[in-house]
C-alpha cells in the first residue's frame, strides 16, 4: 500500500495542474482528480486538458490512484435521470482511462435522491431527521439502483476499470453490510469500495471490522478522522478511529492500493475560490508521519509517501 492525496482539499476549483505540482512537492507520489459535476466533466476534461494533466502527472512522477465523479440520479425514480447518470458515468470512465488510472469513484446515492441534512450539523440539532414522503416503493427503488449500478459496472468491465463505490451516511450504501448486499445483487467483479472511515464510523461501524467483512473488495481508501458523532474529516490521530487496527486489517486482507489523505475540516483547507494554505500542508505531512509510524510499529511496508 502507499499514501496519496486528494486534490480538492488542496484546491477545490479547476484547473488542477499547479495543485498537482504542489502535492508532488510535499513528497506524495499518488493523487486523485475529480469532476464535481457533468458540466466540469465536459468543459474541463477536454482532450487538451487531459494531455496537460498527464504531462504534469508524468513529469512530477505522480500516479493517478483514482478519478472521482458522482452522477446525479443514480437512484432516481425517473428512468430518464437514471439513463443520464449512466451516460455521465460512461463519460467519466473514458476520462479515467485517458488520464491513466484503473479506478473510478462515485459516492453512493440517496434512496429516491431525496437527500438528508449534512451530518456535520447533527450536534447542533435538537431533532435529527430527514423528510421521507409516504407511499414510496422502496423495493422498486433498490432494484432500479441495482440495475443502474450493474450498467455502470459493465462500462468498467469493458474498459478494464474497477468501480470504487464510496459509502456515505444515509445513502443506499452507508456501510459494509449494504456494500456487500449491493455486490451480491450486482454480481460484477468490477465493484468494490472506496473505504472512507469518516463516513462509516459515525454510522456505527468499526472501520477495521468493516475491512475484514469486505476482504478483497476494498479498491481504494480515504483516510481522515472524527469522533464518531459527525462525518468531520480531521487529521488521523485527532479523533477516535483505531488507525493501528485499521492498517493491520487492510494489510491482513491483502489491500495493496492507495490510502489517500482526505482532510476537509482542518486548518487551511481549500474551499471554493480559496486555495489551501501552509497550515494545510502541515496537516497532511503530520498525517503521513503519524500513519507511517503506526505502519512501522506493526511491520507494514509502505511504498513511498
């Protein structure tokens, strides 16, 4: 396994060439790129831009660990929206291949695309709930989502990609059990997980137990910490996740992919229109040092930063 970095906490907005150079200057050799929506996918990831990004990646000695783009409508009750989601995914898969990665990531959808309040606000809410209309056919929505995912996995299989689905609170996939259920129903070898403890821990999961349950289906990981109350993305070691146990579980189950440091709620992080600061650089360096020390303690080899 190796440590990498997500580009968006360093620089939220495109273009990303300078952010890639900066990430490389911190010693990382693996990075993720993202298209926030279909418009960004079409207008930014042109053949010319892809060539530019590939040139920077190659010149800086960076490997693209995965490409991230989440279509809207994957679990919509509207067939037209689900078709549009598959079209978005196919376009993202082509971009992923052109950029030189073998993994594509999306976040799981909400049932019926109905949404939920951001979990980070939960400590300030007296009543914590989400609006659910009556009369919804939940079994049909699950079936629709399975079929959409099956079509997306077929796209991956055709292109030699793996689909690293990211669980998220209150969505169709919110932990290990729901991920395993989807894997069973879809039936594709391309489908696995982008393991994000900061999304699973507040849902009551022990991240290291989840890794054992998902053995052989973890394609990629996002690492950040929290206290199990919200999905805050802190520096590993600043919350309650048992990182030693998680690293051991990944090692024992044969994970050999990228652990991408994804800090979104720490000093100096990038926001729309605002690049990250030197404080954020320090948070990333300290994250890698902390995790590397744990790996050394338990005898887990790490390839570079």
